[in-house]
C-alpha cells in the first residue's frame, strides 16, 4: 500500500520578493512567458502570491524558491523553501547594519 502524498510531485517555483511588510509573510512575483494566442508574440506575465516565511529572512529584491503547501491562511498557500540570492536592496541594508554594529559612523553627505 503506497501513500498518495509521497507519490505527488511538489510544485516548486522561483520568484522575486516584492513586499516583506507583513509578519512571517512575503509577496513573491513570479514571471512567466506566454505567447499571444493570435499573434504569437511572447508576453511577460507576472503573478503575485503570498508565501510563508517562518524566520522573516527574505527581503525585498531577494530571489527565492517557493513550494506549494497546505493552506496556511485564506490567501497563503506557499512556503519559502530557500533564498537563492540576495537582492541589491537587502545587501545594502545588511552592509549598513554591520557597519553600524561595528561602531563605524556612516556620513550622509
């Protein structure tokens, strides 16, 4: 007797974090290319989904891998599985944070 859940393939998507203002939740934009039904031109379509980020680790601009899961809330059905690369904004915030921690002053001139 096999378990149906173990045989299901996980749905995994990659996207970019566009909002991290909620607690333990990020909004991820997933870009896909779709041909126009009549003219055939390839169009870029963006889908935004909410994903659960347990550790609040993802920041705006980060590339993340998300996995489909059971419903966590009314609109949240995805989990952040991994942060693939840090975005430009997140790297600058991290740099400023470590600079301030080590006692160096940051001038705003």
